[in-house]
């Protein structure tokens, strides 16, 4: 099994690149896992408390479960991926059944910041997009898809997203084998990445 990690800041285009890779290689060959699905379960907190959590710190994720899941996939076993509801900042009670496939793509803001995850990866990618473009995309997405207001996106960006990006996400770029500028519309980089993966499958 080949494991590809796709990291990058929030709004950089990681998910778009990951979907482009799956579309080109076929979902019979590639399992796609998002680190967002492994946000720690905070169902014991009140809605008010959940709004003030730092979701951009490496400790926000249950990486232990993610590593266990990657090991199961490597052994040919299917996994049950938790699902996460961003509008309520909670794990739902549903899971997604993911069978083992020849290639696993895992995408997330902090997957290269965690050595235990990096050690599982064969190819490490960082999607590098300017902060002004990322925040504009995030504003649109968080309001349209994640139930946020402009004020809440503004407040969260300045208090946690930006400082954590600078402290943990950006420095993790040094671990990347491949840096993709601008993400999802970079057809040449996506073609290069898929050709590289095809050599293994
Ligand atoms: N190259 C691009 N041009 C315009 N919009 C884009 C581009 N790439 C991604 N987007 C949009 O920006 C938002 C964030 O992209 P996404 O791939 O989900 O980023 P990430 O997973 O890094 O947060 C989405 O709404 C997506 O449709
Ligand atoms: O409950 C939550 C969990 C996460 N977030 C924010 O999501 C982004 C990561 O998702 P991307 O798809 O990579 O943008 C992260 O920056 C968190 O701030 C949240 O707001 N609430």
C-alpha cells in the first residue's frame, strides 16, 4: 500500500488536489481520508465551550486512531472513519466504511507536523497558497458550508488559525517531497503526482 500525505494551510486547496488525484486514478484504487475526520471527540463540552477551542493546534486531533487506521488498511482490513460536523464542532454518531485499497491519500492541515503520521507516508506533498487567497476562500466556505458568520471567521482566524498556521503548518513544509503552488488548478503538478503514484500501482 502506498500512502500519500497532502498537507497545507486551511483553504490552500488540499481537498481539491486530493479529489483530483482520486478522479484521475479511480476510486477503486485510492482511499481518501481527511485528518478533519479525526478531530478529537469533544461531545462532553457545551456549544459555547466548543466555539472557543483551538482547532488548529496539533493536539486537537486523535492521531493515535488515525495511525491505527492506517495500520489496519496496510494489513488489508477495512476501517470505520468517524464523521465530523463542522457546524456543531462535533463527531457525529455515523462512520464511513473505507476498504483497504492500493493507494491511500490522507489530507489535512497538520499531517506533516506529526512524526507518527509522517512515518507512515511514502510521498509527502504540501499545497502552498498565499494567506490572502486562503482566508478569502475560507470566509466563503465557512459561511456557505460550515454555518459561520463573517465575525466568527474573522475572530477565529486572528486568534487561532493564523498563529497556529505560522507555528505548526508552515514549518511542516520542510518535510514535503513535493510543494504544489496554488493547489487545485495546478494541472501540471497534479499530473506529475498522479504519474508518480501510477508507477507504484
Ligand atoms: N484553485 C482554486 N480556485 C478557486 N477556488 C478554489 C481553488 N481551489 C480550491 N478552491 C475553493 O476553495 C475552498 C477551499 O478549498 P479546499 O480544497 O477545500 O481547501 P482545503 O482542503 O485546503 O481547506 C473550496 O470552496 C474550493 O472550492
Ligand atoms: O470544529 C472545528 C474543527 C475545525 N475547524 C477548522 O477547520 C480547519 C481545517 O479544515 P480545512 O478543510 O483544512 O480548512 C482548521 O483551520 C480549523 O480552524 C473549525 O473551525 N471547527
